[in-house]
C-alpha cells in the first residue's frame, strides 16, 4: 500500500506518526515525576502545539480522503480532556450577588524596578488597575514595596520579602480580617509560598500565593555564556527547564503537604512557572477547580511570550467555592505576566 503513495504523502505520514508518538508521550507527563525524566518533562510545555499540529494532519488526510486520518484522529480523541486546559470557547459568567467576593493574582516583576520595560509610571499604572478592579483579596508575586504601590487601602496585609542584593517579595492583601499567616520556604531557592487565613462571613478561607521555581531563561541568551558551558543553545535551554521542573516537583509536594493538613476552604493562586499538562500542575491542583478551565476564554495566556500562548499562572479553588467569573487581563502590558481576576462565592 505504501508503494502506491506519492512522495509527499509518504513524507506527511512519516511526520504525522512522529508527532503522534511525541503527543502520546506528552499525555503521560502529568503522571511522571520530572526527577525521573527531566528532559522529557519539557515536552509538557509544547503539548498545545502538538495538539494543533495533529489537528492539521487530521484535516489534511480528511481533505485527501485517506484512511491515515485515524493516526491523528485517535490521538485527538485520547487527548480531548486536555483541550479545555489551554483553550475555552465561551466563558461562563454568573450574575453578581451580595455574598460574592473577588480575588486577583498578579506577578508584577518587581513593578519594573530595573526598567525592563521602557514605559513610564508602571508602578502607578498597576496601582490604578488594582484600584479600578478593586478585588477583595490581592495576591502579588515578585513584590517590591515601592512607595506608589503599597496598596494601603487594604487594611490586612501579609508581605514576605527576602534577598540580599535584590529584595523579592510575595504578598497577600485583604479586605477581610487575617487571623493567621505564614510562609513555606523552599530549600535552595528564593521562591516560596505565603499564606493567610481570612474571615469571610461565617467562613475561614486559607489563601495561598505561590511562586514556584523560575526557569530564568531570557529570550536573548548571551552566546558567550553558552559557549563557556560547551553547550548548544537548545541543550542549554532544555537543561535549564528540566532543572527548574525538578525543583518545582519538590516544591509542589511541600505545598500539597501543607494544604493537605488545612481544615479551611482553600484558594491557591499565583505563578507556577509550569503548564497545565505537567506533573507539577497535577500535584498542586489535586481535586480542586481550575478557574480558567471552568470559566475562562480563549487560550488563557498568562505569560507575555511573543510566539506562544503560555499559561503558567493559576487560580485553584476548593469545590465548595463557586466560580462566578474568571478573566485574564491580556491588554495590561506592565509586566511579563498578565493579571488574573475571578469572582467567587462560598456555597
């Protein structure tokens, strides 16, 4: 049968099979610890791309009326549960009520303290956005206490900062009374999780603001730096990502162990620095809801990467909390991340 195929069809089938195999491998990654397969775990970042390529192959064979449509067709069918983790057609938005509250999560990149963006008044613009959206709970990763962004209108605050040369913080601001608070420090890392227990009506909520291990790869890596390590650029990037994912695995386990002993309703939000198809995501989310997966729209892009809709920031909630709306503010370009905001109500 293959002998009767044209060179083009043979080539297309060959690459189709390769992409299908890689996609099936990526399906397994949420169940495989990065420490055992560090390089393989990098594939989880590109699963949306593989799904799109399989869809294109599916359409190609459909137009050709070829039976090879089953190769990508089966892959897409097996991966149907992954689709709404990176793309939602239409958001669900429920009417407002008196008992609802809102939460915002935002990695502010130190409020542009070192002028990465050549834009004026970024701290002021971020403060104005918070004032406009007026969330009841605000979680800030990579916090810096610049004068214009102290969010002094929030009566209750939990700000944790550390570092010698560069002071980096993780913070929770709340309109509701904080009765307890703390921090989960990660070994051999400047990343951490802060938490606060807040009183909302007759309920106590445990709020976590997480910032897991950063990959720390610039889009313009210095060639001299790579040459000193005797590595190709691709190998360097894969090594950096796999090292970060291995650390994230341990950090996710610490967070899961901590919230597992919490008797309150829980909300976990912040910068996970990993995709929704990863072992780390599966570990932290557990049985909780993903606000984007339930009520998001489009690709849910949370990181301002030029050529790829990366979703690495999340809001997870106990199932006892109703998600009434969720939005990623993709038109607010004042950090390398985008703010997330959600309206919620305790059932």
